[in-house]
């Protein structure tokens, strides 16, 4: 599945700056695949494990999405983005679906970001595929949230063709 940017059409120098992204997870996000059986009951499939901690996998996917696909510029001055992963699961308590939910924090702003995708069968393979689609949907929402609160920051006046000359001459 290839994600398409949700960004407005602007030049690369006008893209918002972002120092990076960190991801952490609550205790229910395990190396084992998680299945939600009811609103209050989850189970872990110890026979189907992620190759590494889910927070690390999600952080890499997030950085690829923000910096390679969306085109955000890196900036050490920015206070960054932190995602607190609340769920990464197959929900079979109703209509079967893969669900992800994050609490996103950037500076003083905070938002709940969610994504879901239909789960075609109740297998580990189908869940992993559907979680990828759910993450793409959540990242669409996250990118739109970042854009809606971002001020475009030119990288420098000399990079802009419309910038006034610095010595005052024409």
C-alpha cells in the first residue's frame, strides 16, 4: 500500500519544520499481536509476534511518512512530535477491523489520532495487513493535524526567490 501525501501544494522551502518523532506505547501494545474480544477484554496471540517492538516499527513508518512522503523539513529548533500509542489491535468485538489509536503531542497541542481498516479474516496475516492500512489512515489524519497547526517556515531568506537582497541593493 502506497501512501499519498495529504499536504497542500507548496514549495519544499515552505514545508513545516519538525525535529523528529518519538513513539512510546502503553502496556497493552505488546510484541504479540493483540485481539480485542470485547470493550473490556483483550488477548495476546503469543504465536504471532512482531519482529521488534511495535513502537519502533511505528516510529520508522511515521518518520518515512512525515519526512519522505509528506516532505516535512528537519529542524533542531522544533520541539518535535511525540505519539503515545494507545492501541494497535484486531478488534473482533463487533465488525472485525484493525484499529490503531495514538495521543499526539506537539508543543502545547494535543490530539487523539485514530485509524481503522476492515479485517477480512481473523488470521494473524490478515491482521498485519489491515494494521498497515489502519496506520496509513491514522497517518493521514496526523499529517492533516500537523499541517493545520503549522506555520510554514522558510529554510532561509537566501533560499527564496522572492526574498529581498540582504545588502539593500536591487
